[in-house]
C-alpha cells in the first residue's frame, strides 16, 4: 500500500515512469553551461544530488567567465564538479548537456559551437532543432523553469518540458528532486514549453506593472510606501470575503518586488536584471501579435522598463548610479517619471497632500 501511495505521489510530481537502470556502458556524464544567478544554483543542486558517490560522475561545467566555475569548484570539490576547458570538451564528453543562458544570441552561439565541435554544420543557422537533430543520437528538449533565485537555491523550481519523450523522462529524474519540485509535460512540440514560460512571465510582469503604478499613485497622494508594502504582504480577501491565493511564483514576485520598490532596492545582481525583463516583454509582445491576442498591460510594462533602463544608463554615465545592474523592479522608474516624480530616488519626491 505504501509503495502504491509513493508511486501515485511521484506521478503527480514527475509525469513519467522512472528510466531503466543505467546500461553497462556506465553512468551518463552531465554537462552544465551557463553559471549566472540561476544557473549556478541549479548546477550546485544538481551536483549535490547526483554526483559521486550517489550516482553520476562530477558535473562538467563551463561558463564564459571561468571565475564562476572556479568558485563552484572551490565550494563543492573535485568529486562533484569538473571545469571544462572549452565548449568542445562539453560537447564531446557529455551525454546530457543543460544550458542556462541569458538571451537568444548567446543560445545560438553556444549551440552552433556544440555542432562545430562534433563536425556538424546546420543547414539553417540558428534553428536549434534542425541543428541538434542533425547530430546522431542527439535530442533537444526545451525546459524552462519558474522560480526566483531563492527557490533555485532550495531546489524548488517548477520545471516545464517539451520535446522528445525519452529525453524528457531522463531529464525529469535528473532534475527532481534536487533542482526542481515538479515537472509539467507539454508534449513533443518544442515550442510549447517556451510559450508556456512566456505566458507565466506575462502574469509576473503584469503584477510588477500594477505594483509600480499603485506605489506611484500612493507616493503622489501622500501615502507612505511602508503602508502599501504592509498591505501587499498580507492576505487580501476578495469581494466575497474569501482569501485569495495565487501561485507561489507570482506571490513571491509580488512580495519581493513590493519590498524592493518600497525601499528603492533595485540591485539586479541579486534579482532579475532589467535587460532580462525587457527581453521577456519583447518576446511576449511578439507572441501576442503572432496569435492576435492583445496584452495591453505588457505593452505598457515594456515602455516603463525601457524608460527605467534609459534613466539608469544615464545615471551610470554621470557616475550617479547606485547599482551596477538595475533589477526589473526598477520598472517603477517608468511610472514615477510619467507622474512627474524622480525615477529611482523616492526621497526626492514631493507628495501632493489634498486639503480637507
């Protein structure tokens, strides 16, 4: 009975049966490329969960700046992490390669390097599916994740997959537990998982935009930001008196962003850089145009993100920027400027106080 219960619970978390026992050819070598804010945390959890003596050999990692890889090696040790000298080593030695990369241009560059290392040249440059499927016995799956760095550190990411079924099964049991808490399978069409990721991000970005607008109105009307933040942190009942609950990712973003806006803490090095937010907004807008499904809130959010980035870049040129990288919670700079306030320094605001 306990075995049946465990099986049912496991199926709710991972929608595939467990892969067969590794063959006599040995355990698979895993490679991880891209050790940014999220990637480094995922690589750490992956190495701790699966490296020797628990199963897999040390994870082979590569990053454009080697210092991040060396930092992981110093923390985890040689039994869990190895540093690749170049992408050719990753491509030639690894059975499974996981990439966590900043933008489309970097993705194309990395995968083209993989193909070159294996002496395969794509007929359509930049088309990853064509490129990877041209490599014998290689399969591409798309596997975006939901979760802030804090959730990545705890191995609590939501993993979304589309692509080759057998490959998804292999990666699902590699990722859960350790990297993620649950897998969502969206079929074999590679476009489905990235599309789902954009839909999810549209909700998060829309939440950021509404928070930015609300905080700006509060500042203009003389309501202290701390009062607004305390309200956001609590549970608000709906019009019928029921407590509203939302997905952990959206709820976490709402509370974190609220705190950062309330206290002008816009450090993108520990959050989500505004360039990433602009990239996501651009992709969401392209998706809405492709399917004739307008999202006006995202259009406005995109404008405010661009405004915030322009303000921050100007401040950097003048040597006045507080943070080297602006977090996407800095979106509030766009709404503030539109309301006649200073973009990134609420202490400069003069609130309007109405007389009774």
